[in-house]
C-alpha cells in the first residue's frame, strides 16, 4: 500500500445505488461532463437492486372494489371515476408513520414529486408490472391508506437500478467498480475530495473534486439478524462523522417483520400487501390483538413489536420458538408465481419451504437506517443545528437523514427517497459546479494518515480476531439495542462496545497481501461499525420515550413535551459522541401531532 496517486474529477460520488446513480445521471444531463462514481462492490450489486416490494407514489390507478372495505380486493379505477389517493394522503400517512418525527417540509417535497419520478422511470424504459389496460399496477403496503406501491413483480429495485445505471453510462459517467472510500477531506468547511483504495491492487488514491456526494447506503450490518447486504456497513456515515459532520437520529433503526427465520433475508412486505397472514404457534392471526384495523398491514415498527411479543410470551414457532409464520397459501399458486416469484425462490433455497405448500417461518430482521448524515432537501450536508451547509459536500439515500422517515419509515418510501433526493442532489451539484466552483488545494498528505491506519494493522501482530469482534458487536446490538430496549440493556450495550473497541486496538489482520485484501477491508468496516454503533446506543439511552422504531420498555409512552426533536451526535476529540437536539419541522395547523393508532 505504498504507491499513491492523485485523481481529479469535477464531481465524485461515492455509492452506485439509486441515490448515487440518480445524482450522477442528472448532473451529467445538466451538463457536468466529468463525473466519477465509486462503489466498493460492482455497481449493480448495490443494495438498491435487492429491493423487492415497490416504490410509492399516489398515481390513482387502483382502488379497493367499492363496498368491500379498505382491505377488500383491488380493481383498476375506471377513467373519469373519483380518485381515491392524493399527495396529501401520502403525506399524512408518512407523517403518522414517522410518529411525527419526520420533517414535514421534506415530506411534502417527496410526496408531491413522487408521481413525476415514476413517470420518469417509465419514460426511461423501466419495466413496471401493468394493469390489463396498460397503466402501472399498484399494490398495498403497510401504513399506506391507499394502494400506492408501484412495482415490478418482486424485483422492483433490480429494474429501477438497471434503468438508471444504464442512463448514467449513456451520459458518460465513469464508474470505479470495487473502489473503497476510506476518508473524506474537508478543510475550512469546504469539501475537497476523498481518499480511496483500489481494492484490486490495494493502492490508495487522493481523489480531488469540486463536489463530493455520499450515497453509501444503510447500516443494517451492525446487527446479527439483518436483511441487509454484506456491503451495508454504514461506511459513509462513519467517515462523515469522523470528518466532523454530526449524525442525526441514529437511534432509529427499523426492524422489518418478515426476515427468513435465522437468516434475516427479506420476505418482502409485498407478501402481506398481496394478502399474506401472520400466525403464531396456535395458528391465530395475532395482529387482531395489536392493530385490529390495519392487521398485517400496520406499519413495520408495530408489526415487529407484535411478533416479538408473541415470541417472548411463548407463542413463537421453530425449534427455539423464535419464529412466526408468514402464510401465503391462500393466495394461490398463480398469484405467488406471478407477483412474488423471488420471495418463493428465496424461501425454497434458504429454509426449504415452498410458500405454495407451507407457511414460511420468519422473524423480525434489522432492515433500514432512519438516521444518518443530516441534509437539506437538495442534498446539502448540514454541519450544525442551525442548518449551515458544508460547501461542496452532498448526501442522499439511506446514508442521509433529510428527514422524511422520522422515527419509522413506511415501506416503499425509501426507493422513492433515494431516487428523488438523489435526483435533487444531482441538480444542486450541477448548479454548484456549473456556477464556477473551484478545485481547491488540499493541505498536508491525506494519504499518509490513511496509510498509517492500515500500517497499524501490519505493525501490530495482534491477538484478537476481528471477525469475532464483529460478530460480538452484532449480537450485542441485536440483544441489547434491538426491537425492545431499556436502560439496563443499553448500558450493557455501551460497555460492551467500549470493551470491543479496546480489543479492536489489538486486532489481527492476518492477510498482508495488497491484492483484494478482504481481511483488511473487513477490519476497516468493523472499525466503522464500532464507531457509529456507539452513537446508536447513546442516542437510544438518552431518549427516554418510545417513538416509532425506538421502543423503551421502561418509557413506553411517546413524550412530545420532552422528545419531539431530532438527535444530533457530534464526535468529540476523544472519539466519544456528544448529543444535542434540534426541532422537527411541523405544520402545526395542518398536521399537528396526534396519537398514533392503527
Ligand atoms: C432486501 C431489501 C429490500 C428492500 N425493499 C424495498 C422496497 O421494496 N421499497 C423501498 O422503498 N425500499 C426497500 N428497501 C430499502 C431500499 O432498497 C434502500 O433504502 C435504498 O435502495 C438505498 O439506496 P442507496 O442508493 O441509498 O444505497 P445502496 O443501494 O445501498 O447503495 C450504496 C452504495 O454505496 C457504495 N458504498 C458504500 N460504502 C462504500 C465505500 N466505503 N466505498 C465505496 N463505495 C461504498 C456501495 O458499493 C453501493 O454502491 C429494501 C432494502 C432491502 C435491504
């Protein structure tokens, strides 16, 4: 790792998922012709491609058959008939889903522009599932009061990502596939570039740019049972934090109700959107007791807590009683094969169950990161609670916190968020660059600092296995900072992280080669996981209330008087987080906080 070089672009985007790809495509469309996009895995393996269920927008193509109630069968809305959905309804559902912690100005931008982004996808050739008359088909999703999930069978993320990646290539965007971003260079509150490793050779590069954007995705891999890809280690979040950017609302982690039992692999919410049941050991549809109106289509935080309660009270299934059944059999073979083919294959491959014949054993799984790098609605990263932007640094998608999801995200709102705020960031970046932004000098040698970080592993023979540290961290986060939290467990979580940090200092990287050193990358990723896990736990410990996905058994009620505010965590000199708070944007006349009931 001794050779170093400098690469320059007008714009560098870290992350080739939907957020990064949209930003690259749009900035290129607007006339920026020197854009580099880095991805630590092949761009098309970004986690966006794994999304199954759908992308939200109030298109008004489908409604429940009249007089069958809100859970009745769906039918196309005949042209000229009264519309059932609107951006206002989408907005209210999102605010309620967020347990009133979402910023309402940002939510309004998202839901108003949602239909346009779906049509833009369509015009770029995206293959959505269709109604018989050719309009885009829509299905139900949890917490949405109208069927507004637009989808492509259960491969939605795959088709969206391919569509935009193709367009970015067409516009001449340069992709650096299997390049790993290690560091962010900010001086005098101006972002000047990054430090990255070409994984194939292990060489470090300073990559200078007029604007840098992070679309580095979520941090679900901090948990033992997760639906997230191996790459979702929250690198961008940790890198930004270490470069002096605060992190926002990190304690809000979404647990999805239907991960495959013991694996965590996602069984899309589309399973319930299409009518699937959740049952316990006795065969009861227990959601009747928790959300009698919405049943299985209550929001994820509520359904996961209901499942966990059934499990904790001895009504779980599976050899250790830690599972629940997802029953699709009554949907019938045709619907399962046509609408949920990927889900069926995953269930057969990983737990040997064909959902056409048998119920699928599932359990809650860490799924989505509501918190992240604070931004405005144009992707500008904010460095303090007054809304001061860092010049030339942008973020969008799951690594960012804009904040449209607040304390709990509704399914299908994330593909929308990544696409829409990726697009807006791309536009803002183009404006910034075309307005004459400069390529500013970098003082010192940023490579040296990162080389030292690597050298530390070579110089220190170490006795602690980093793999073991990483596993212990994940178990700690799932057991002590999971669906249900309390002070006692959170304190255990905090001291365990301190212990793991100490052991990490004596961590062992046995592979010393330069080429494709996954051992070294795992060590860096583990250091990142340790870094922001501490922020998650501290935020959760301080927040003495239950709101959305943050559920404290010792403080079971939402406390608007004290806690209707966003958490910001700043990194202190000694590496520990310091918490401060900032107000939520609320339209008190239109959408004042209410009790959240389903
Ligand atoms: C299984 C699954 C199913 C889902 N289904 C849905 C759904 O149906 N509807 C919905 O709305 N949402 C869904 N979600 C959530 C949604 O897919 C994600 O929130 C969204 O796609 C995130 O997009 P992104 O562009 O922010 O990040 P990602 O798509 O995760 O991309 C992150 C990118 O950053 C790169 N990267 C990260 N760190 C580094 C580094 N250090 N150096 C270089 N590159 C780096 C990665 O290589 C990757 O290219 C699902 C999520 C999962 C896990």
